C-alpha cells in the first residue's frame, strides 16, 4: 500500500506585519521588499506559487527547521504581499514544485536527517510515497536543489 502525504506551506500570519515596515526597519531585520521582475524567479513559500511580475515580495531569513538536533536550519525565502495560504489536497503536489529540481531531506522524530536525495519535480510524488513507506521518517523538507532554498514541508497522512 502506498503511504499518503500532505504538503504544507508556511503560514502568512507571521509575515503580514513586515509589509508595513520601512526599508530601514526591514534592513534591521535582514529583510527587504522587492518588486518581482521575472517569472519564474520568486517562489512564494505561503501560496506555493510564483509571484507575478510587478508584485511586491519580501526576501527574508526564515528558520525552517527548529529542531534541537544538529540539523537545525534556516535560509532565505520569498513571501508575496497578501499571499493566500496554499492548502494542497492529500498527495497533491503544487505546480511550483513540479517544474524544479528538488532536494528532499527526510527527518526522524528527533529532527535528524536519515535520507536525502535530489529529484526532478515531476518525480516528487512517487519519491514522497516511497520515502514515507519508511516509518522512521516523520517529515520531509523540500528545497530547491540549485540554490538550496527551503520550499515547504511534507508529512505522512
């Protein structure tokens, strides 16, 4: 039997207040507003969609793996202004993931990475089904392979 999975985006609420800050205030937080000038190029981690040309996005540092293990991790992400939270269905892979090379990082209940691989986006669905067949794996972080930026989390359903 194939193990099912759920992909989860980052909640917008933690970023909403940042859009009202000045450039100086954002700089103090090591963040900045950008106007999107190319598509693709600004993948939003809330909507799990590419931002449209002319949209405002935040580029900021985000702690995406808050585990107490040595695999604690953070990095840059884009968030669209007024982004609507993506809520993919069980076993659904957002289009934004299907068109990229992805780094899959699988973790156990202690936040220790126990598997990692690079996959083409169109192969991610089968990859996640297979990974979650291993019951030691609690969750998977999905990153863009080339820049290494965090995208989202997948968990077993």
